[in-house]
C-alpha cells in the first residue's frame, strides 16, 4: 500500500511564529491530532464539530484530502515556495521524513509539533538522519492546555537539541495564569535540561487583542532568558483560516 497523507489545507503565508517569523512559506496542515488541548486553535483538524465535517452536504462529506506521496509532492512543487511549515493537527503522525527526502534538497522545512512522539521509533520508515532534514518547533502542552507531556518523548527532543541546533521549544502561556505557567515551564526545562536560549514563550489567544499589550510577556522573557514570539498572522488577520 502506498503511503498516504491526510491534508487539511495548504496555503502560502509568512511564518507567523518563532525564529523564522516573517519568512515566506507554504503551510501544509496535516489532519489528525493525538491531543485535545482546551484552547486548540485548529480544532478543525481533528474534531467533528466544525471542519472537517461539512454540514452543508447531506452526508457530511469530509473536507480534508487524502494525498498520495506523489500528489502531495506535485501540489507542493506547483506553488513555487521552497520553505514549508509542516503543521497540524500533529504532523509527526505522518511520514515527514519520506516527504522531505522525496522533495529533495531544494526544499527546507520546519515542523510545528506537540513533542509527544518519537518519529524514528513510531513512524515506519522515519530514519534517524531525517531529523536533519527539517527544523523542529516543539510545543509541549501541559496543564494550561488540559494535557500532560509525554516524558519519554520530551526527553528525546531535549536530548536531540544538545547536538541538533534546529530544535526549539515553544510554550504557550496565559496572562491570567502566568505565575503558574512560568513555574511549570521552569521545572520542565530544569528536569529535561533544556537550554533557556532554545525556549520561546507565546501568548495564548486567537484574537488581535490577545496578541497586543503583551509587555508582561516581554518582561517574563527578559527575566528568564527566553525568546518572545508574537503570532503575526493573528495580529494581522485575527481569527481567520488560511493565513
Ligand atoms: N502564518 C502562519 N504561521 C504559522 N506558524 C505556525 C502556524 C500553525 O498554525 O501551526 C501558523 C499559521 O497558522 N499561520
Ligand atoms: S496539539 Fe496542537 S493541534 Fe493538537 S489539540 Fe493541541 S493545540 Fe490543537
Ligand atoms: Mg497553530
């Protein structure tokens, strides 16, 4: 059976978060997630309340597309953008190694992952060398998301980050609970020996207001030596699909 990829949407955009903020990119959003964060901003990748069930169609036809490796590559190559954001859902539920090996060296990529999985142990055909084919933006979800971290998986990413300089950690925090969030993040990075320099803090929220007036976040980042990331697409467009 050939490998297939469940794709929710593909669109050009400027990377809105993290170390490549502002970089022209093609966002490839994979369907399915193994978590259920309370503040998830992309529930349409894995719940049946919104997308992918199209309520206007009698049989609730699903909106995501099952691509073969070949058709996904064709779609990506036709868009003339050579930097990919592989997001979701949880993209590591799909074979990203095979995808990037097949696309070849003219494409670069960064993965937006929740860090609960260990691809070379859990994804058939994901090779240890494949980690070097993309940057990894690992965003562990903890109590503020109503989720728990996967200790073995976080240990894996933390260990890999010692030798692989393209691994970053992005923690979503809330102004209303910043003391609790920071204290959990500090104990996580201590326990897993993650360097502060690899850590981004990002304010939770899908409204323009939630991304403004974040001096509190600036101050926390400066205090602990973390990096600050805004959410550019939310600042520019608010809560909108495809941006
Ligand atoms: N512009 C833009 N940049 C992004 N970076 C990560 C995104 C995501 O949804 O994971 C995202 C997104 O949805 N839009
Ligand atoms: S890991 Fe990401 S996509 Fe999955 S439920 Fe949490 S926020 Fe949503
Ligand atoms: Mg997102």
